């Protein structure tokens, strides 16, 4: 049973890795440092077999991690989020997303292309998908906001990564600075 599971995992990774080797040159140079300006967010609605479409928002981080948020339109469940690692081939033309359960390949659209600066979904072998449906994720002007839910209290908090002058910071307070006004800070207690 374990051997069959390993073979299944190997087959799942073999085709995307082979596509990277064939499209990017020798194995040693198949992985490139990011040439996409990152961090970056891409969004679009991709086809769905049993729903009106899948609204997808992909955020690539500079550290090689990604977050993919999917909402199945017309379905009550969701949205669903996935975290994983991303890489570019040596030519900077093929983006691979490696999640926990799936591997996705996208073409990075070159200057002058219809979807310039965007991403176009490819098949598992790294080949274009023949379809009249929209397969593009377009770069958005702003990053997708990140939020987390406190496990103890269930409170949802937005995380801003906009640098100094963020709209989330009170006027005159730089991001990352303590945001407790001095008059509300606890007074030091005398030692006994």
C-alpha cells in the first residue's frame, strides 16, 4: 500500500518536473531566482465543470511561498485557501505552484501579449490548454489582504504589509511601531 502511494506521488510530480527540464534547459538551471516583480497578486475567474466558475486570487511572496484563494461560484462552500511553494523555470516563462495536494503550471505572459504581465493556466505537462474559456489570471494593482483568526478567541485580524504610511496605522504612527497611546500604557508597579 505504501509503495503504491509513493508511486502515485512520483507520477504526480514527474510530468511538471519534466516540463520544467524541457522548457528551461538542463536540470541544474531549471530553477531560477524570481524574475516576476514580487510580492504580487493575480486574480481571475477560471472554468469549473460543475459551477459558474472558480474565482481565484493568487498571491506570490518574495520568499517563494504562495497563497491561492478559490471561491466556487454558485456553491455554498468556501472560500478555500491553499499555501505552498512557487518556482519559475530558468527562462522565467513557466510558473510552478506546488501545494499539499496539487501542482499547477502557468505561463508567464510576456510583454506585448494580450494578458501582458499576467498568468495563463497550462496543462499538467506545461502545454497550452485548447479552450475558448478564460484561463488567465491578471495582475492586480494591490496585494490581496492577508488575515488570520486567533485560535484562542476566534477573532479575525487583518495583517497589513504596506510599509510606512499604511492606511491601517493611526496618523503619525509608522507601521510596526507600538500602537498603544502613552496615556493608556500600564503604569510600572512598585516591587514589593
